[in-house]
């Protein structure tokens, strides 16, 4: 049950982070260069949410995929 809850939390963090990164694409329209945009995104708290959710999701998926005792992967 805990892993399902953590999966949902990580997915929500990724969605929130990606939502605000897409909203910040408007900075390109008002004259920011691509490098300034990337620098802004990296410093943003929302990109941290996205990466935290992504890392948590990877950890949960790696944890879930345990090798069986007999060594057969079916």
C-alpha cells in the first residue's frame, strides 16, 4: 500500500512540475533566449518537483523489479 501511495505522489509531483515548465514556455515568446529559458527552468522550484517525482518513480520501479530466487524472469 505504501508503494502505491508513493507512486501516486511521485506521479503528481511530475505532473505539477511539467505543467509549470510548459507554462514557462511563454518566456520564449517574450524574448528570452533558449539558454536563458533553460537557466530559468533549472533554478525554478517546479523543475525540482519534476525531478524529485521522476527520481522517486525510478526508485519505486527498480525496487518493485526484484529477481526471483530461482533466477528465472518470466
